[in-house]
C-alpha cells in the first residue's frame, strides 16, 4: 500500500515539476495574500510572503541545521539556507526533484551547504538530535502515517528544536458542524485520488498528535482565508498556451492534476478544506 502510494507520488512529481517550475516558479505551495486574503500581488511574491509569514509567526530567530521535509525543487531550502546561513538537507520522494534542487544549489554556489536526497521523511537516515528546525511545507498531506511524522521529527530535533509545518486539512469535526458528511467524504476521496494523498486530518487532530508525542508550546492557526486567492490565480494562468501544451506533454499524472485544481478551489470555498499551520518545540 505505502510502496504503491510512494510510487504514485514520485511519478507525479517526477512528471510535473519541470512544468510547475516553468509556469509558477520554484515554490510548490500556496501564497499568502494578507491575513484576510485581500492583498493583491503576483503569485510568486505571495509564495515568498507565505514563507516569511510562517517564519515570523513561528518566531524562528535562528537555526543552524535545518531539515526541509518534502522539499520539492528546493525553493524553501535555498531560501532558509540564505536567511539563516544554515546547512539544510531537503528530502523528497522524487529523484527528478532532488536532482533539480541540487543543481539549483550548485548554481548559487551552495552545493556543499544545501543538500538534497531521495528519502522518506517518516524514516530518515539521520541520527537523533540532528536538527534545530524541521520545516514541512505542504508535504504532510502525502504522509501515510501522520503520527510517525511527529515521532520521527521529535527524534531528529535537538532539545529545544522546532517543528514548523503547513498542511492541507479538512474542517474540524468536533464543532457544531459535526462529522464529515457523505458528500464531503466523497469530495475528499476524489482529491486524495488525484493528488496521491492517503488522507488529511483536521488541525485539532494535528495538534493532538504533536501533544501525544511530547512536543511543547504547540500553536496552530487556520490560514485558509489568507491563501484563498491562490487557486484562482493558478487556474487563471492555465489559459496560457504554455500551460496547455506543457500539461499535455507532461503526461497522464500531470493531466490528472488539472481537475484537482478545481476541486481545491471548491473545497476551500465551501470550508471543507482548510490551510493549517502548526509550530511545536521539543522540550529542552
Ligand atoms: C507539494 S510539494 C511541496 C514542496 C516544497 N515543500 C515546496 O513548498 O516547494 C510536496 C513534496 O513532498 C514530498 N513528499 C511527500 N511525501 C514524502 C515523504 N514521505 N518523504 C519525503 N518527501 C515526501 C514530495 O516528494 C514533494 O517534494
């Protein structure tokens, strides 16, 4: 099951990353359009602003050794390496992404300080207490065992180290809205299929997992409003000939991603999908 999921994730990113980079740049995540999603800006600026806003929300002052868990083509890793003058290791399931990310690090002369490899973030090859900061930006939705991610992160962090993550969630189910309806469950299932996600959780579920693992100073926030314009921007840019021909030549896995864009847009608009951020520390 997990091997099959990982193979699908790998194929998806191997096949679609070059097109994404060409069309939308080095960051493969949402943008931040101000706290209420009302700030007008271009999509790439919005993506950099999301990183900056997450770092300031997480109050990250310094970090010498950083793990980018689910690194894409290294957009965050290079940014964090520069900002904190840190050593960064980025992990991805996609050899195409790892190679491209490493080439980008080499191009700016950081090939020895910012490294990328193909490895599972749930079972990494690193020793205990290696990192000051673990950064997981929109890769958590792919993890087949979310509890294991918190377990492994806790193991890898130095005492006092910080986990900072942003991930797609479904709406909380402990409120008056109650459990997910049949229609909501079906909508999520379609998205899981198209984006190769095993499942997503609600933000309170993620907080509970962090707590069970022993993390402290756990903070969480729902940024759905702030990122809401993102899918409109991506869908609008699909009309460009470059995008149409790129999607058609990138293959079936990428083509399947197109209806998923509309499902994401609909999911956020209805409140079923949420954008959750979480910060947690390993006790000193
Ligand atoms: C949507 S991309 C986000 C990339 C990057 N964080 C960014 O924001 O530009 C998801 C990334 O998570 C990685 N990923 C998903 N599950 C993973 C796992 N179990 N181990 C390592 N990487 C994983 C994928 O290979 C991909 O690079």
